[in-house]
C-alpha cells in the first residue's frame, strides 16, 4: 500500500468509514458523502457527482437505479441527482433537508437515497473519481511536507 493509499484509508476511518460513508445535515452541509466527506454546502460534492456521470455513465446510472418503496418500483434516479447538482447551494441544501428525518438520515420515506449513495461508493470505477479528487489535497499535503521538512508517512498523514 502506498503512502497516499494509507492516508486515504486513515482519513476514511476518521471520517466514518469508506467510499460510501454518508452523513446528513448535522453540520449544515446538507449531505456529506465519501471518504473525504464531500458535501453540498461547500459545493464539493456536486462536481464529484458530475464527473462520475460523465466518466462512467453506465456505472453511475446503475448505482442510481434503486427500488423505491411502495408502488413506484425500480427507478433510475441519476437525472434527479444531477439536477440537484445543478441547483444553487441554498436550493441543494433545501432538497437534502426535505428528505431527512430529525436524525438527519434519509428515512422520511426517502431511504432510497441512502441506497444510491452507498451504491455510488461501492462501485470500483466510481471510487477512482473520489481518489482522483482527493489528489488535490494530497498535492497540498506534499507541498506542506516540503515546506516544513517533514519526511515520514506519519507527517504526511497529519498534513493530509
């Protein structure tokens, strides 16, 4: 395992666990997802979702195809998710909040969104989009290592 992969794994464990990690609006960010907790509030989740749809459309659509509760059956929610990614930040936050219960989970009849995000994080091709996006932060950490003369993996993990 490379130093970069170790940093990703360590951060993932600290942030709650993996590529599929999903948090609700406890911090005012609407939805936070993935091993670095990209979110709607800071606008870091929207470009990630768009890249997944563009680079791996078939996998993206498959991940967004879930069984809706009730008589709606199986549906592809990829266009809805992309629509949300095109909203203004306040509107995207409102969308997320309207679909979460008081515990800030997608349980108010919208648990299919939990399934969508878990599916997105489970697909190996879609995981690569998260890793590529994390490289921006890794490059910054490597620069800090040089600036502060850090030399260990532990130092890299701290700065990452």
